[in-house]
C-alpha cells in the first residue's frame, strides 16, 4: 500500500521544475484538475488540485475550492465503505480537507494513516506541508528533515525544500518572500470574509516583522471595516516602527480620530486632502461632520448645502444643513431646500413638520397650516403636535384679524347709533344694512369680505 501511495502521487513531483512558472502554466494545472474531476477521475483531480495549491500563486476563494471539490469529496466518502478502497479514500479526503484549510480534520485522518504506514514518505511530506501551512514552522522543519531517512525518499526532500523556500522559510530564510507569502494568506482570508482568520495572520506577521508597516496598515483597515475602531486605535498608538514612515495615510487616520471624537485633528488631517480633491464626496462628508462637531457651523453649512444638493433624497444631509442655518440665524436659507425635499418626499412626516415649523417662523402661516393639516391624520407620529400648531395658528390669525382696520371699522359701523336731525344729516346718519355692506366693500374690497368671513368663523371657534 505504501508503494501504491507513493506512485499515486508521482504527479506532484514535476512541481520541482515549475519554479517561476507562468500564470498560463498555473492555469493549465488548475484546469487539468477540473477536467479530471469532471471525467470522474477523482483521485487524479485531487492530486492535481493539491499540486496547484502547493506551487502556484493564482488565488482561489474558499467558496470556489469547495464548489470544485464537492463531487470528489462525496465520491471518496462512499469509497470508505469498501475496505479495499478505504485507505485511498482516506488519503484523498485528507488532501481535500487540506486544500479547504480544514487543518484539524486533515491532520486527524492523516495521523490515522501514518500509524498504518509509518514509513510512507508521501504521508510524511503531507504532514510537514500541513504543519507549515498552519504556521507550525519548527515542527514542519523536523518532519521534512525526516524525509531523507525514510525508504525510497525519491524527490520529496527536494520538494519540501522548494516549498520551504517558496514560503520564505528555507535554510536561508528570505524575509521578503516570507512576509509576502504570509500577507497573501491573510488577504485570502479577508477576500473570503474570514475576518478572524485574516486578523490572526496579520498579527502573526506583526510579531515576526515588528518594524514593517504593511501588516499593521492592512489590519487597521480590516478592523475599521469590522467596526472595531478601538482595536485599530491601539495599533496606531502602539506602533513601534520607524518614526520616519507613518503607519497609515491621512484618510484612514482621520477615520480613526473621528471614531475617537477628536474632530479638530480630523479637520487638520483632511484640509490638505480637500485642497487636492474638493469634489470627493466622502472627504466632503467627513469634513462637514467634523466642522459641525467643532462648532464651525458656517463652514459646515456650506458643505452640507453642497451634499444636500448632490443627494436631494438624503434626509441626514438636509437635517444637518437646517440645523446649521437655524443656529446661525439663517433659517430662511433652509426653506427652499426643505420645500423641495418635502415636494419630492411627501410621506416624510418628520421633514414636513420641520418645514411647517420653519414656515411659522417665516410668518407664512397659511402655508404652515396646510402642512400641519397633512400631519393631523390618526396614526401619524406628529398628529398631536400638528393639532396644537393648527390651533396656535388659528388663534394668532384670529387675533390679528380682530385687530385689523377692517375688523375695527366693521364693529364701529355696526355699533353706530341710528340718529339724525335733518335730511342731510338723516341721509348720513341713517345707515341701512345695504349701505353698511357697501361701506365695508369699498373699504376692503374682496379681501375685506374674506376677512369678515374669517372673523365670523373664528368667533364661532373661540366662543
């Protein structure tokens, strides 16, 4: 059986001549594996796939690998039921688990096979490579060192050395190669949304290369994406690298300082970036909010005005702009933007209420009343406030009408006594109902009639 396993993996050995291979060649290894699996030659397909993972640089997500190998895994699991085929099936499943980075499952099954075949150089190589991939470098070196002492080691010791060198862990470690290899592993975890796995690898790189900024920079970006700003801050503040090279660029640092509430620093960091690109919407928003938080309301209002104009349906931009204008005593400036927003978003009760209140402050009471009327239906969260404002507007309107010249003139005519001593005097002193109406109409024209009707209605309302 040991000889069978060794021969079965002859396809791995040509990788010794594949150093520096092209992407085209790498792709051919991958597609050869897929073709073998499609032809149901599952063992050959898994062998080729393992070779591809060991020696090529083309990234494959975990989702793709899982999809590629699902049929092969199902086939070999069925093969386990046949004692004559079980060992080969176990070996294939070990490789599938290794390709899918399921190291614990792969190692457990591999140790079972190594107990049965302790002199298998192939199984020893797989063990060493698995340990190396999991980050257990010293154990991997020990296992690889035993390859040459096993029967018929063939080219496996040379292959092990190539794998070590490729990952920057050979007899003469290449730190750049090693670091780049580990960074590629971390980014692969990140691409596959395995954030915890990416964090783990980035931190191991930081421990191994404490003066190099690539890993902490990447980890800071990852932590910010994960909404773990405090952890990112610890990395920034604890950076022990060279002072001549900043750990992160101004924008990510500004994002971190923003999360800490250090808005003055954010403004300082963003000012040169905004000068270089004044149209970048993200920079504009971050600057606008930082200016708002530092009470630089005039500058913040200008930016929120631009943001609101660019995204007319964004309620947050408009709210900030309105708040700035109100504090600055420029509430009238916000009215056109509020009116346009409510016209486009008629069901936004909060912003309609805001518009109505601004119309009240602008003495545009009839327009305000119409907006409050739209909010008074049952179920509207602003119903109570809207009804209170309608009552307030009606009372103010009533009081103003009662104190208007038309109102006082009307009352004085109606209360004037009917008296007279002569024809001329009688003609001027004996008004009838018709002359009164004519007098009012001539004094106030049609607007006077409307006001009289409003007075009558409001008298009924406030009896």
